[in-house]
């Protein structure tokens, strides 16, 4: 098993970042994400916690030799469960690949929370556990190493893509606030 962890600070408050996160896809940095479908959404009336289950469809650049050997295509599916706790101001997203999980399992957890040292910032923590299945026993370590490197690259690209989405979201929020102020006068 290979582990990944990355921490990044966004210079915006948690309310803005956690709201913009829902607009993350599509973005120009992540063209491999084809669809994001909401499967279920519920709110706990006592706690206010919002739970959302989504199916993410991605087109992965799987080498053709591997596709032929495994009999799979380039379309992959990921299940994501997101939990927003408005009182604790946390957004926790857990995802796992559904496609070829018996060969390679990728479990990812992302947490957006108010930065512990600066309430005007949001701390983003991304962790992943990558493990090759028993069918990959001889090649498991190589597959995990390759997958970890790919995950690290995709994580950086995804974070850059979200930063661009966040910037656009901030501009739209500021414009909406400006328009609202104009109407209130």
C-alpha cells in the first residue's frame, strides 16, 4: 500500500471555498472528468449535516496493452460521499474507485476546514491510500508506485484547476454582491 498526503491553504473563507467546491467540474485542468451525477442527497434536520453521494465518470489514459489484457475501457467510475457539517465548518469528501477495484483500489479523503491559525483561510487536506489487489501480486509494488506518481500529478493539476474555479467563483460572488448593493440603494 502506498500513501499520499497533501495540505494546502486557500486564501478564502470556508463558506466561499466549500460552496465553490461544488462548481469544481468541469474545469480546463481536468478534462478527464466527464460527468458528475448526484445519486442521493439528504439533510439531517437535527444537525444540519448535508450528505451527498455522487458518481464521477472519468476518462483515464489507460495504456492500450493494459486495456486489452484486463478487458476494460478507458471509462472509469468513482463513488464519492460528501459530508458538510455547517456547525463544525467541515466538508469531508471520501471517494473510492469502482472500476477495476479488485486490481487497484484508490481510497481518497479530502477535508476542507477553517484554517486553525487564520479564520479567513481554508485548509485543504488530501489523503489517499493506493493498494494493488492480490491478482497483481508479482507486479503490485510497481503498479502502486506508478499509481502513486500518477495520483500526485493529478492531485496537483486538480488543485490548480480548483484554484481557477475558485477565482472565477470569487469574481462572480463579488459581482453579485455589487449588483445587490446597487439595487438596495
